[in-house]
């Protein structure tokens, strides 16, 4: 390729850490006189985040037995959509995320099935808030394999702070983005960004 592996890796890291595509291009010009085109960073994001997802899907993380699920709102093409996600409290590994315009039991089931497929096991305990969709969704996905504990926001705080911190990190990235123009674009970004969060971004813990 015309650009080095390090150049592409730097561009992907800049993008995941919050720089816009135009800012990445300006940085390449200012730092080393590399006049990449405006679409080059976006092409790298699409190509290599998809490749990274395929590789990450082969990895079975060694996670604990207590998981927490939660949901938050992100903006896609001017609309609010739901991001449901699930994190392991022991390792802080983000096991699954599901982007949807709804918060139904089917959405909760999809999230749980993704987490099980990734971890290769059921949790011993799973904490959620009192969203009713989790009741049926977890029952369909895990049956009697896991104990489901629903909590109020204050009761769940000790178990939920990891995922709330993740939401804060994610929103600090998405609030400066203007290119989440469709659900497909948003899913591509989230797939890549979650890999960055799990495998590349330093955690304070």
C-alpha cells in the first residue's frame, strides 16, 4: 500500500480517540507532509475496522461470572437510538453491544446471546436496571443458567459504575461526530470502537 502500517494504525487510533476525519488529514499534513485525500481516513476506518472485528470475534476472553447490562441513547442522523450493552465486572471487558431503535425483549435477548457467544459461557449473576424487556430477554437467552437481579439506579450503582464510565467515554466520542448518518454507519463505527475500547485503549484500573 502507499501508506505504512504505522500510518494506518495511527489514523485509526486518532479516529477512535475523537479526532474528525478532516483533523486526521490535517495532522498527517502537519506532522510529516503526507497529503492524504479527504476520503482516505474514512476508507481505512471502513476497511480495517471490519477486518479487526473479524479477528476479534475469534478471541474468547477469560471473563468473570458477574455481568452488568445497561442502555444509553446515542444520536444517529438527528434521531435518538438505543445502545444496549453488557460488561464483565471482573475484567471490564465489553462483551456485547446492540444498537436498536427500540428497547424490546427481543433486543435484550439479542444482547444476551451476543455476550454468551463471545464469552462461551453463561454468567452466574447478571445485573440490570428495572427495564421490563430484560426479564423476558434474559429468560429466553439464559433460562435457569443465570440469576437475574434487577435493581434501582441507586441499588445497582456499585455494580453499574463500570458500564456508566464506559457510556461516558463513548459519548465523549460520539458527541463530536457528524458522520453517523445511518444505522449501518453507526454499527460499523461501534463495532470498531468497541474493539479499540477492549484491546487498545488504556484503562485506568
